């Protein structure tokens, strides 16, 4: 079985834009994992996404991200995408 390849992308966003950015990334698809880091680079939240996870299954994580966004002034979103 061939090894799955993936690449990472990083985005810097303000806390108030965090939830919207995550929602847009999930809509794009082919995402394996989303990691949210504070401005010092410490991992605050990590969401492993399996293929096809949408709607009600991701709603609790999005609610948690909304709460985190209220606490962060600046965040880095690291996204692992399948190739």
C-alpha cells in the first residue's frame, strides 16, 4: 500500500477571523488535520478530520474554536492537506 502524501500550509489570522477561516478550509476539502497555535507557537487546539466529516459531526469542534477565538488576539492555523 503506498504511503499517503500530505503537505502543510500555515495562515496567520486575527482571533475574530479564526472561525471563518476554519469553516472555509473545511469546505475546500482534502484536509487531514487542522492545528491552531497561539502567537508563541504553542498548540492550542487540534482537529483530526476524516474524509467526509461535515455538518453536525464537526459542530462541537467549531463551537470550541469560537470560544478559543475569543481568547486569542492572533493565531496561526496549520493545515495538513492530502495530495
